[in-house]
C-alpha cells in the first residue's frame, strides 16, 4: 500500500512539474565520476572498443565490464559537436551503443548519427542498428513486425482522426492504447468503450500525450496505436546474447504484465525459444530481449523487441530447478542445453562484450 501511494505521488509530481533536469542532476551527482573514464589501455588487450556515452551513464556497465575483462576502450560522445571527428581519429575495432532514450530529441540524434556512421563504414556497430532503431518505439516495432510478417498481437495505427472515429464506432472493446515510447506499462491504458476512446483520441490529436517519466515538452501527438486485448495470455521475456539465451516469465499484476516486477522462473517454453531463435537468426538480432505472448490457444506472438532492458542488481535471468544459468541450442541434437553458472554481471555487459568480440572476428 505504501509503495502504491509513493508511486501515485511520484507520478503527480513528475507529470505536473518539469523535474526532468532535476532527475538528470541527481544522476550526475551520483555517477558523474564516470565522466573521468574517457579511455583505458590494457597491455594484454589486442583490441580497442569504442563505448558511446549514454547521457545518464548507463554506459558505465560497459566500462566496468572492460575493466574486469582487461579490454582497452575509448569513450565516444555523440552529443558532442565533434562526434564525427572523434570516431574517425579513434582507430576502433568496433563501437558499442546504448542510446539515450529518456528524451525524444536524444533518441532521434542517436538514430541519425548511428545510421550515418554505419553508412560511411567507419566502424562496426553493436548491437545491430535495426534493433536500436526500433527500440523504444512501439510505432516502429509494430510496423516492422507487420512488414516482416512476424506473428504479433493485431495492432492498428491511426494517423487520421476521422478514420479512428469510424473504427471506434464499429470495433469491439476493450482495446489497448499504447504510447510509442514508455517503459513498463507507463504508456499503456485499457480502453473499455467509445467514450474513453474519444477522450484519448481528442487528447492525442489536439494537445498531445506523454508518460509521467518524460520531459514536459516530450509529447506524442498525431497518431494512436491500438492493440487487441488478449485475455489470459502468458508473457515470457526471452533474452539472446550472442549464442546464449536466458528467459523468465513476466507475471501479471493488475491489468498488465509489463512493469509488474513479478517474475516466474523455470525452463522457458520451447516454442518461445524456437521463435526467438528463428527471428534473431534471420535478422541478425543477436543482442536483444523479446517479449513473447502465449495465448490460451497456444499461439506465440511477439509483443516487443528491445536491445536493452531494466535489470536490477545484476539479477540472474534464467533459473531452472533452483540453479541459475544459460541456454544454448545444440544444432546436432536440435535440443536446448542448460549450463549452470552466473552470467549476468554488469547488466549482461561482460557477456555482451565477449560475444561481440567473437562476432567481430567472424
């Protein structure tokens, strides 16, 4: 009860007062010392990795991983006006990127500059740039899934207000409204009738809408994303890092699975693992998590694809019969193989770097 009251108060303050830069200031107060970690050279390291600076220091996990693995690195600041020159002069083996997605102009900048770097063949980029492009955009993810004919919950996107009104007069309810950007369930609402649909539609098309975590000016407007509501679905998060897989069930809390912080463990369903392997192999998405719905009819539907996700305190992401570990797929036996151990240190960045180096050499 106390935590719910705190969350309600936090939402009220964040939504009604522009505390975005106050939050950023607190981040710099706690983690600003990572600004001093601009580069480090280890004699035993045969490569130099470029680590792109994340505005709120989420790149620190890559820095910590490099230090522990004795891998030489240089920090690249895409926010800087001399970003292009710094990459050209750095002589990097590859570049690791975790975009800043807290503010839409930041994400747009990352999307633009990463694409340009790739198009100029300056340096190889990890993770796959297509996975970075669709990340934190339910709009892009939905249309990417549709274009590539990948099974996903039926979703409609409306850019025309009149078309949306016509649709709402004839559709069945409830529908799930989803903001394009918003972690957890912060931008997700259940719409039960035409009146609720009209209220959200008017707000989106006239004044814009934002989630409480966003900058006060960071509003979405001009489009509405509506997903069919699926009852009694289970949701598994399957993570692939290189050749290794992890997974856990996202248990429902209230109306949604996302953001519940309730997890179930055990061997992930093979149909989920197989679907994720098929999609990630085909599109070279080797460093992602994929949220998969299992309907009551047993159908697997991909809901989201993300190269990064929240992972508190290096929590191990796969636990089978009380043992943490990871999975690999044996191509000879066509079976999933469990390996015991702890592999999720530094938000998986140790394993990411090991697998990225392997992928860069192939």
